[in-house]
C-alpha cells in the first residue's frame, strides 16, 4: 500500500469511528493524521477529495448529488490553498539552503578575519566578539611588531549582517596591505579612510579605533575615526575615565586628518575598547547605563582580562534575553601590576 | 490539429471559457476531480496573465498520446510586451501575489513539464504538460 492508500484507509477508519461515537478520541486521531499528511507533503485538496470519496462510498443515498457537487467548490478553493502550501514548502527549502550558505560564509569570515590575542610579557589581554546574526560587522585585529609594541584595531560597520561583513573583509585586506612604516594610528586611519571613501557605497559608514601599546615605555598612542569611546581604568584611584578621542568616521571625507592621542599606562591600569553593540545593549528599560557597564567590569576586575570580557558578555547577553541587537565586541588590555 | 482547441483571451470572461475548455478535455482524458481543479487553476493563472499583461492572446488545450502515455498540454500564447527577466519571474515569492503560491512558479510546480519563451516586444509562449497517472 502506498502512502496515499494508507492515508485513505486511516481517514476512513477515523471518520467511521467519529460518526459512530463522536468521540474526542477520534478527533485527536484526525489531528495526528494531519501531521502525518503534512510531513508527507499531502496538499489540502487531496484531503478534501478523500473525504468526499469516502462519504460517497459510505452513504450512497444520503450523500446525494447536490452534496457531492458542493464539494467541487470546496475543492476549487482548497486547490488555491494547495498552491500556497507548495510555495511554502519550496520557500522553506530555500531558506534552509540560505542558512547553510550563511553558516559557510560565517566560517569563511572567521578564518579570513581571524586574529590571535597576543601573549606579551607584562600584559594581560582579553577579547570577545560576537555577531548578532550569522556574520559579524565588528572587527578587531592585533598586530605585534618588532619594536616591542602591540597594535590593536577595532572597527564597526554601521549596519549588520552580510553587507557589513563584506565591508569588513575589505578593511582587513586594506590594513594588511599597508606598509610597515605606515602603521602609526593616524596614518592607518588616514589610509583606510581613503580606501573606504573610494570603494564603499555612500550609505555605508565605518567607525574605527586604532591604538599602539609601546611596552618599553608603557605609552598607549591611539586615534579614532568616530568610534565608540574607549575607557580607561586607573588602578591607583580605582576609577574609570573616558579615553578622549575625536575624529570623523571613515569614508565621509577623502582628506580627513586624524589626531594622535597618548596615554601613559601605570601598573594595573586597563584600556577598555568596545563596539557600540556593548553600550547599546538594550533591555526592556532601554539602553544599559554606563554605570551598569562599569559595575559589571568592576565586579570582575580581579579576574584575567579574558575572563572579564567573557563575564561581561554573559551578563549583558542575559540582560537582553539572549537576543543581541547588534554585533558585540569588547577588548581589555591591562598592564600587569608586576611590570 | 484536430486534437487541439483554443480560446481567445480578450476580456475577463474568456478566462472562464478557457477553464471550461480545459476541464472538459481533462475530464475526457480521465483526470480525477482533484487534478481537474488543479489544471483549471493553472489555466486561470495563465489566462489572467494574458488578460492583465498582454491585453490579448490565446489559451490552447491539446490531447497528447505518447509512448502509451496520455497527457494534456496547455499552451498560452500572446504577442504582448513579453517578460524581460524570466529567471526572476520564475522565482518563488516574486509574483505580485507573493505568498499565495500562484503565478508562474505555481503553475510550473503543478505541471509535469513546463517551458516558457518570451522576448521583450515579441510576446510570451508557455507550454506545459500534465500526464495522466
Ligand atoms: N503573458 C505575459 N506577458 C507579459 N508579462 C507577463 C506575462 N505573464 C506574466 N508576466 C509578468 O510576470 C510577472 C509574474 O507573473 P505571475 O507569476 O503570474 O505573478 P503575478 O501575475 O501575480 O504578478 C507579472 O507581474 C508580469 O510582469
Ligand atoms: Mg499572474
């Protein structure tokens, strides 16, 4: 017996039972049958047709011509539902394909944009970056260079998902191709600004922060292209302050110049960088307050930098009911106390 | 060809005549009521497209006997403006009725064979076959 025949005989059985005792049990069987039929892609008009045929067979007299003919209308109406049902099946299939494609793309992106958090003597560095959807529109990158410094880039495309991710790949490529001697924060931003201005469409803006930590004299020099302000933790006074930085977003004006800032870092001090996905974490009550973020960092401050960023992320994720609205990136650089 | 009959589509009522013709032939060939209803729905879609987008044209129904198989061929022919991007039109969710599952992709899914030819300015020619099982 093929599935259709099985379906028909099951339907007959259920219908017979129901007409005999009008039981909830039979109705429940009917519900189970529909699940089965949907799984097997049986369109609704088939069910209507089965119903009509069985009725005609069971009640050759009572189920008269008029009653039978009335089913022509029902059938016609159900055929249209059947069309919609088939389209739905196909769209489901397409959606599955797209999802798979996105997962592959996300992996490619991970490999492409991957960066290792450096291990430097005297420094403790932690970083986390989580996309809101499949693809990440945030980007961060560490570079160690020979004169004992660590550089860090953090960027955020206004927008999310695939377009943002494509854009980020370009930034990464442009940055990798900069010659060594052009890697001071201001030169990096000025170069990238030109690349973005030339290559990215007008509706796409990128914010970026670039900083270099000189381990020998513990000076952090940096520049910002409209990026979410970083924070600075003073270990001595146990207070936070904002890292001042001004600068236009990338891609707006071809000849933008960026200003260089410097900050001396004392033992135990921390530099905290983030994307706006952190500060714009939204709860039912609105954006999280800056104080809440600082409190979260403070609560974890005795931990390693990597554990701090992870714990802050976990708490904010929970606060948002596990639904990130924006890509989330948080980075902490700490000068070790004993250095 | 004497096993082919056609209906001119000029106004909305002609859609009904095309359906009637299709149903008669489908019945005659032995298609069950469900398939009859599906075939007439397909005819409606094509005839409506002629009426809406081409202004006029015709729907033809042909009986097919091939290698011991019996089938119904549905033709929709017009010399209207044609369709520029066939690939797009054949994509689910594109039609203005998006989500209703109707339109050309719906017709294609329903039939066993579906061919469409169209060039801008020259018109549209659709041929679809449904085999009797
Ligand atoms: N015979 C035709 N002549 C010209 N254009 C057509 C014809 N049939 C369909 N089209 C074009 O293809 C599109 C998709 O048609 P269809 O899939 O039937 O969906 P809908 O009619 O709901 O838009 C139409 O919007 C129309 O632009
Ligand atoms: Mg249409």
